[in-house]
C-alpha cells in the first residue's frame, strides 16, 4: 500500500485527513519534523503539509508528490523537487472567502473609522461621543475599488466590493481579455492607471520576483491622493519604506495590512515603529492584523482535507491538481 506522510500535523486533524484520503493508503502522522524517522522519509509516496527543512528533502526516495497545505509556496524549492521527479502542488481552494472577507473588513474598519471611534471613545467616552468625528468616512458607492491580481481571492473581493455598489476596476496582465465582461467590472491596463483612479486598492497577487516591492515609489507616485491601501496577500509586495513616505505626505490616507515583509512585525521598520509608538501623524491611520485573514475553524478543516485529497488523487488516479512545478518535473509523465 502507498504511504502518505504528514510530518507536521496536529492530532485534532488526523481523522479529517484520513477521511479525505479514503481507503487504500497507509497514513502516517507526526507532530514535528524532528519526530519523522529516516525510514518514514524514505518510504513516503507523498508528503503533505509545510515544506520539510532542506536537510530532509534529500531523504525522499519514493516520494511522487509534495502538497503544500497553503496557497503560497514562495519559500518552497520547487526546482529541487522537480529535479527529483516530485510534483509540488499547493492548496488554493481553501480560505478564499475568508481572505476576501478580511480585505473588505480592513477597508470597512478604515473607511467607517471603526477602530478610530473605538479608541477615541475609550479615551473619552463622553467627550468623543460625536458621530461626525469620522475623519476617514466615505460613501462606498461613490468610491472606486481597485484589485491588483484578479485570481480566486481577488475575484471574491471584487464581487464583495460590487455588492456595496462600488465602481470596481482590476489590473492583472495575466488574465485574458473579456474576463472583465464576465465579472462586470473594469480593467486597468497598467498598475499606474489603476492606482491613479482608485480610492481603495486591495492587493491579491502571489509573491514572486515580479511582485516583490510591486507597490513601491513608482506605484505611489501614480496614486490618487488620499487613497486607502489594503494587503491580505504577502508582505513583501509592499515596500514599507515607500509606504511610510506615502503616508507621511498624504498620498495614502490609511492602510490595513494583514501581512508584513517580516513576521512578527519588525519594529525597526520606520513605519511600524511609528505605529507602535503611537506617533500622532500616524494615529488611527494604520491597522494591522497578524496574518490572520485565512483563519476560521472551517478553513482549517478545509486546508487539511483538500491537501490530503490532492495527494490521494495523484497517487491513486494519476490526477495531478494545482501543480506549481510541472515545467520543472524530470522523468515524470505530464
């Protein structure tokens, strides 16, 4: 029987993974990479979970597929796996709604001054009981909502923004012409064109060499003054130094960030240091959440089940789903 190994899986999810895999497999679970034996690495036909440390990858002798239990795989050495004949798949179909919801929640927190009012009332419950004390208030139906990257999550965010009667525009050079017609939104041919017309911009691209620091000085130079920026994708997509300057000069009115270039937050970064100190110029304008956009009990169940299912389908049926290194695979039928 073929063996599927979860080298880093909490016990509470074992039954969910077993059920998703179905009969005909030996399922092996460890709670930490250090517990996995050399025999388990050598005889696993599939690995599911976070990417094993580099020193363990060389121990894989029979493995045919590694399934990353996440959407992002920028830290995975897909070329090394490919050279070993190991397919790498991610798990893009979990957490889509959660992350889109979180992007809208960050937008609403800022445009409706939710966190602002909460803090002001805590400081002075009577004196600050002033409905008009709402410096970032926006009528959403009068705003343009921009989406950078119109994949699964970007599309879900666009649909949610449209439900608020917002004018929705996206920029994504990899989406074929006509997608805007199917979705009922507008397309911006360049990032600068999107930045220049949007009141709110939400980031939904993967992290790669093309998107690292994509939202930097040039993007902010093209931006509509007083915009709100939301990022629930990957931290390094935004150049924090450039965002600091854009917030200081008023180009960016406010920002909601669920992800940062370094996590936990590096308080040596000038923007984050100013946020942490509570500097007056930044007060209420920056909202941070701890890379939590994806998290619900349902999404945690789904990610375990969907990644297990991907491994089982490939081993049992040869059905390769969500493969991110297909072009790099050696000696494996495509």
